[in-house]
């Protein structure tokens, strides 16, 4: 059964934020048969998301992984207005990794949406409970943490808190399975399972590049071929977004107070220069051509 033949656990899902994660989540939700309202105030971002979803669906259809790409695309309605999330029975946020911004968004949505609408955050490292506390629906508030690129990655971390209603957890797990993905249950601790282990590794790789242990290409080839990873850590840094990794590192550094979580200077300098990885065209690699090309360090 392909994703678009599985019945959805939700009829209407709103996805707030249409960056690389939000766009992927919107696509994955629409593929379950749900109607999706993808909200982003930024017109250019919405246009990029539309383009990316179209391309991704065409690729998946080519491989027989979705049967009705046009149907999936047609189920995603884009909007600039947060009020349009009102009919959703599930809202997933994928905005910037910033607690104040997320809490402000949830406060607004708590007024807009009926009390039985389930809220889920795609946070990678911030407390789910602290976000839930900005609403009056802690029992219907959980984490659904997706991985980039969403249409290709088989995992979703499902993050619960002490206040979560087990029925809500069950519905969220059913949704993840309907997407054809595997849920992993995690408690509400910084980075959950994957980022808690992955981010220190990415920071170590950046420090190794900084120390000129090897070239970018050799560092990545080392981990790809020597450890069987699908891509090397420097390419993965570009893929995830250098700014995103720096934000997560800062959150971990504040939470765990360990030196290994401090973002290395090479990464903060790249962010300062606007070199954010694949999404900005430049990071450890130049992404503007057909294939990524390692840039001199
Ligand atoms: N939609 C549809 N198809 C896609 C796609 C997408 N979004 N992205 C890639 N593909 C397709 C490619 O077009 C390619 O198709 P082809 O075989 O017909 O040419 C196919 O998938 C394979 O891609 P590639 O040949 O480019 O390379 P790979 O075989 O290496 O697969 C990958 C790509 C799935 C991205 C793989 O490299 C991978 O798994 N990399 C690691 C990704 C990872 O670790 N992600 C997690 C990051 S952490 C995170 O997201 C958490 C956050 O909180 C920070």
C-alpha cells in the first residue's frame, strides 16, 4: 500500500511554517488523505514550499511510492493567515526554534482553535511541556519530531509529557503509522533521542574541520565509508541547516551546561556570513550547481 492509499487518522491538519521541515510535513500529512492548511506569512517561503512539494511528489511518483501526486498536491491549501487553522483537528507547528516565538504562536492558536483540536510541535530541542503551558490544553499537546528530508525519512519521534491524554498519544501514533513511518516514543528531554546523540557528533565534525584534521570531502567520506552513514557529517550539517544546528547547540549548552555543546566558531562565523548550508546555496559545500562541491575551509 502506498502512503496515499492509507486512511488518515485526521481529516484536516494545519501545518504552521512552510520552511524545509514544514513543507515536508505538509506533504506527508496530505499523503495520508488529510486536507492540509499550510500557513506561512512569508509569500516567497510559501512559493518555495509549493515548488519543493511538487518536485518531491514527482520523484516519489516516478518510483511508484505515491499513486496520485496531483491529488496530494491539491489537498494542500496555502494561506498567509493563522486564522485559517481554525477547522483543523490537528495543528503541527514547524516555525523557528525559539521558545518565545513558539509560545506566542500557541497562545494565539489556543484562542483560534476549538478546545478538542490537538496541538503538536515539531521542535527539535525545546521543551514540549513549556510550550503546552502556553495553552489550556496540556492533555492534547505533544511533540511530533520529523526528520529532514521528511518524505524520505522513516522516523517520527513522538514526545509525551506527564499531562498528555493517552488517547491523544494513540491518535498521534496512528497518524505516524498512516504516513508509513515508524514512531519512536520519547520523553520530554532536550533533543529527545536522535538530536541528543546526533548534534554532539555534528559539532565534533565541525571542530575536526576547524582543526583541519582532513579536507571536507575526506572527513565526509571517512564517516560515509568507514561508519556506513548515508552522508558525511559536514554534508549533513549543510542539509539540516548550519543556523538550525547552532540554535540546537545553544539550547543544549544552556540545558546541559557542557562544553561539548558549545557551537564551534567555524559554525557561528558561517551563520554570520549567511552561509546556512543547502537552503542558502553555501555552507561546507557549494550547492548552486548540479552536484554539491566542497568549499575550501
Ligand atoms: N523527496 C523525494 N525524493 C527525494 C527527496 C525528497 N525530499 N530527497 C531525496 N530524494 C530522492 C533523490 O532524488 C534520489 O532519487 P534518485 O535515486 O531517483 O536519484 C533518492 O532520493 C536518493 O537520493 P540521493 O541519491 O541524493 O542520495 P541518498 O541515497 O544518499 O539519499 C538521503 C538521500 C535520504 C537524504 C540520505 O542521504 C540520508 O538519509 N541522509 C541522512 C539524512 C539525515 O540524517 N537526516 C536527519 C537529519 S537530523 C534532523 O532532521 C532533525 C532536525 O531536528 C535537525
